[in-house]
C-alpha cells in the first residue's frame, strides 16, 4: 500500500491502527550461486489506470455526515444484497463491540499489482489527516472494480477478486487494538461521486454498504455513508 509508506517513520506498531495490511512476500528465483544468495523476481509495475483516480473539480469542503444514534438492527448474511442495507447511517457490530461510523475516507492504492480504492470507515471524526487516524476503530474495504457509480456484490463463499480485501481494527475492553481479516461478503452501491476534499485527491463517494465477516462473532457493518475523497 503506497499511502502507508508516507508514514513509515511513525513505527510499525502504529500502523495497526491505520488499517495497514502486510504485503505478501516477494517470490524468489533460484539462488544465484555466483553472488551467494537468491535474486528477487522482477515485479511488474501496476497497470497505468490513473484516470480512474481523478476526482471531479472543484475541491470541496469536508462533507457533513449523520451519525447513527444507536446500532441499527441488521440480519447477518453470507450474501448481503441491496434489500439488506438499512436506510440509516452506517453502524454495526465488530468483534462483539458496537460500531457507529463518524467519518469515512477513500484513497487510491494498489494491491495485487492492480490500482485499487481503499474505503475506510472510522468511529472518530475527521482529524488532521484526511485518510486515516492512529487513534480510532476502523473497518476497511479495498477493491479494484467497479469504479464510479454502480454496485458490487461478493458472497462469503466467492473467491476473493484480485485487489480486493476487507479487515477491521478495533480496541478491546483493555484498550489493546485487535486487527482481523476473516473471510467476508459485501454489497456495495456507489450512488454519487463528488469533488475531492484534498487538492490532488480522488472523488468523494456517497453510497450504501452491507459488509459481513465470517469471524466467530459474525461481525457486520451496514447502512448509508459519505466518504471524503483524499489523495
């Protein structure tokens, strides 16, 4: 994730709170006996699809969002659909804890050598950094396609599409952060694109989502959201 690289000096421990994921190890070729060690296999550059990330002008102010007064009732499903999304601001139950989103952001990234979008839902208000915080609980979804207005659905049993990941980081009762990336299912609908909230950022998004996890607690996040576009 290239955006994480800008903050490596903060330390690996803090990256957990930033919804960071560990990159897969590089594939190694046969040892180069002449040099006394293995050579790293060449890694292809991500395909140039930068046009996907250009948000509409002009730059807009951070968006106003409604916070749920309480967690909205929701029926956990292995195959969430449009009808399952509550007509209420985003909330959920993550690892057995109530979760109500107060802020969301979307940034360009790359995974599996593909350009991707990283959508991050936080239980804290927007802070100094547009894209993330080190002090919050967060649920993250990353995907390659589709982009722009449209919908995307994945069942729990479906193979994970390239460039697609979901995970969460939540603080337990003793304050210790817990990060998990169990199997997941999603219904995502982007209803509208707006201007970016940062110069050089991508489009802000308005949409709805039902995201379920195959963990023992059957975690879920569902409802409507507004995500600030960041760079």
